[in-house]
């Protein structure tokens, strides 16, 4: 079968879909449509060496530029028609919206809309976002005149939201939890039982990931306990409307209790995880946090918010602790539990690794995608 992933940029594909696509390429003709303008020759060569074909498509300009959207849709439709793909996977909610519109003008076996998370602005009442959701809903409703599509969600909560709000029919949706963790790379490592405990926050530096709550909890813990470290690893993107302020970013970089690691490439993330004791991701909502599953695979316990996506990665009291979202005091209490009961780090960490092996391994998720291509 000739299949394609449509993603916004190559780095996102590499960090979230490369391993899955590599496995699929062993049995099918796999392509990726994305913006290659700023991609290095080394990255492009690595992907093509895996048997994956790349197609450049310039990104649209402007958040709500209607002409930019129309031009992008027109070029994407023409590229898909030219390549005569059997199956197309549109990755993220925004890309799925464009793909749903394009699907009305294509003759392919099936379009798959991967809803990787509904994002921090899904519930906002600002006019432009309300209008955007209304347009999305109309586009998705038009799909009901066809049957060659399927929505793929990463957690039950997002699936229920979409079906309850009539964005899609339940019968035309399924759940595949993530893209699979390569457990041969993210191997289990028992942490040394020393007096030093390291709490790691690894994600984009945006408010909806809970970075401010992590900072506040870390400051209180640092004032009360010796032998505790705090790492922050993540990209600061001033163009993202949810990005933390310059002032907050400076606080992280100049903090005397937080060590800022900067952006860590996918290939180097494992070493960062091995150097840490507990992953903390107090997000306001997720599709399925990839870093949480990778951390689990290496034998790390988790502190996650009790929100969509995060709940799927954690059994409270087994491989970590669920805390109330937007509550730095709850994070502080959870951190203290690991500080005062250090043995839980390896007890929970062992369960974490086994949990990923049983539910989220690359082999399991690859098979679920291969099963889709049998339809």
C-alpha cells in the first residue's frame, strides 16, 4: 500500500512518528508530506535511508490567514492526487481539519485524522477561536456524506468530547494510544538509591504544560530540603501564543534551584531521562504525553496532572501520582512523598517500565496501525 503522513514540520515527525513510520515502511510504501525548507540534509538523509519518501510542502503564513489556508489546501490536494496515495494520515487537529475538507475532493481508499490532542485553546471563548471551532465542526460534519475516513484519538476523553459535541460519529472513530515507545532504546534502568533526587520537567515552555506550577513547587521544595535537584528541558518558542513570558523564561535560566537544560534532541532525550529520578508533567491536558511514556520505559515514576491523556499513562499509586491540575501545592506534596520515601522511586519505576511494555510498546502500536491498513 502507498501511504502518507501529513505533518506540519519534519522535526515534529522525527520526534513523534519516525519510529512508527520506519516500522510501517518495512511492509508498505511510506511517504511524508511536510515543510522541508529548514531541515538539514543529514535529517533528510536519515529518513530516506529508512525507506521513507519525503515531499516538500511550504507552510501557510499567519494563524488565521484565509488565503494562506486556501493556498495550502490547494497545494496539498494536488500533491496527494499526483502521488495517488491509498491512505493518508493527517496528524494533529488542525491538519485533520484541512484533510477533512480535502477528502471531499479525493478518490482514495481512506483518510485518517489523528487527533493528537485538542490543545489549550479548544475551550476558550475568544471570538476567533469560537469561529474557528464552528468552521471545524462544519467541515467535519460534511464528512458524513462519505465513509472512507476514520478519526483516531489517543485517549477516551478526547473521543468522548468530539462525539458529544457532534464533531464526529462514534462509529467512525477509534483509539490508538500514541505512536509506540521503542523499548529497545528506552531500556529500563534501576536508579541508584542515593540521597540525591532529581525532578525533571521535559516539555515545551508553555503555560498549559504546567511549567509555572512546577517552578513554584520546586522553589518551595528547595527551601525545605537538601539533596534535591530540579531540571527543566524544553524549547522556548516566542511565536507560540501559549508560550511563557520573557520574564518567566529568564527566571528559569537564572534560577539558583533549577538547572535549565534547553531543548534536547530526540536522540539525546534518553540520557536526560537516565540522569533523572522522577518526571513531573503537570499539564492542563494532553493527547498522550510521549515523554511520560518514554520516561516510564526507562524506569521513572511519574507525577502527572489528573487530566485527559495523562491519566492514560499512570495508575495512581502504582507507577506514579496524579495531582490536581493548576495546583502547585499538590505537586509539592507529591514531590515530598518521593523525598521522604525514596524506595518508591524504584518500586514505581519498575511498574512504569512493565506498564509501557504491556500497553505502549512500538510493536503493539505498529500492529494496530497495520490492522487499519487491512480495511
